[in-house]
C-alpha cells in the first residue's frame, strides 16, 4: 500500500531511495503535487503513464535542482537564461530543444525533440532532487483528466495503492500548475497559463509572448476537457440554481469561497481543493465570474476545461 512520508531527513531519504529503485513517489511542489519517477528509468516512467491512465502521447515535465543541471539536457539560450535567472526556482516550466544522448527515457518526451524542464522552489522537493542527484519526471499526481492535487489527501484519493509513497508536506502554496513557455521557435510562446502570470514573464523578456492557437495542441494538458470534476460545471453563474452548489469569489453567500476578500493569489491556492470538495457532494457545480487578469487568467483557463463538454 502507499506509504505516507514526512518531510523529515528520514522521509526525504526514503523518497529518494524509492525513486532510485524505480518506484513512483508523489512529491509536493509549490504548484501542485507531482507523481515522480526517475526520468532516466524507462520502466519507472512507464509506471507514471500506467498509474495516471494517461494517453501515451502526453510528454512529462522533468524537475531539476538547479539551472546548471538543466544545461546537460537541452540546448540553452539567452532567453532561457533570462527567464531562469528571473523565475527559477519557481512556477515556470521551459520547453527547449532536447540534446541527443540526454540519458532520459524517451517516454519522458513521448518522442518529441523538445523537453519541458522546471526547477521547483518547494524545499522538500528540492531536498529530494538533491539527494537523488538526478532528474525527476513528474506530471500532476492525479488520474488523467481529473482535478490536480494540492494536498496529499487529494493524491491518495486518486492514486492510493498505485504509488509506493506520498511525501506529505501540507497544502501547495501556489495551487495552480506551472506556466509553460516554449523556447524552441523564433518567438517565446505561452503553451499553458499557470502559477506565474504571463504579464510578469513578458516584463522580464521585454517582449510579448506568442499565444498558441486553440486548435493547435502543443501542450496536451491543453486538451479542451481536462481538470474535470465528476459533476457538471457551469461558469459565470450569477447564483446557484436548484440542486447546484456554488463556488464563489469575493463577498457573497456561496457553498465555498475561493477568496472572500477577492484576492486572486488566495483563489488560485484554493481552486483545486474547493473543486475536489464540491465534487465530493455529487451535485452540479456553479461558479461565479472570476476577474480575467493576472492569476485570474490561469484560474479561468482551468475552470473552462473543467466545464468543457466531455
Ligand atoms: O506545476 C506543474 O507544472 C506540475 C508540477 C508537478 O510540476 N506538473 C504538471 O505536469 O502540471 P503535467 O504533466 O500535468 O503537465 C505538463 C504539461 C502537459 O500539458 C504536457 O503536454 C506539457 O507539459 N509538455 C511536456 N513536455 C512538453 C514538450 N516537450 N512540449 C510541449 N509541451 C510539453
Ligand atoms: Mg496535469
């Protein structure tokens, strides 16, 4: 059965040892919990796809302890350097050209010539990466298409018995997946809105990000129906209709409130937890409008996918 580990020296050592043996370990990051495997071990990476029930074409993010390590795996660039200096460790993933002989399992990139990399800020995750001394492939630790986990309890609700261990370090502070920027073409491209607002990235680059056309699925996490609760989700609701539970924002009466004070950072941190809780009621979920700026853009992106026809 799945072991629950604490973020103590023993817990960190156990998590790293399990990864070293090729086992799957769910790990906390500042964005969401990740389902980790040693990215050099093909059998371990295959285990991620099996545990999540994930379509095999969907490539994974590789987590590293620092920028220096990243340069072993990809063709580095000035733009990568600028973004890494500004935002790593943090909620930013960079997609760069994969070097041949990277030593990574080809399942990590699902055969693509590019690789998604992130240096996370979460202290326990960083200690695991340093102790392992290797790259960890980790998608969000949920069943494919379901709501992302921001607590160890969310992880266990979907993956109990399917992973060797979960390293429980409480709730994720950001609560939304990393922002993904593609740096494989001439223009830096926003592949997924996320925990780092795109305005902040544009300011650091001194240029606007190209937005991918919705029809062109470059990051398969961008599939229209994703992050889906079991029940139906209705957006931009003025109020709950009969039978619905209401997810609110700002001062109002509702079943759960993303942020009573109307703070988007707080709303992002609560989003997936509140969706998990409302989903557990088995009733359809109505969601009030959320401001569409800063982190609100990523929140609205996730809500639109949760509400998409399946
Ligand atoms: O915050 C996060 O990013 C979390 C934590 C655990 O790090 N991870 C996460 O991973 O959200 P996942 O697998 O749920 O989403 C990764 C996204 C997918 O949409 C995938 O298609 C995209 O990254 N991706 C991975 N490699 C890519 C590549 N080479 N080119 C384009 N997109 C890529
Ligand atoms: Mg995911």
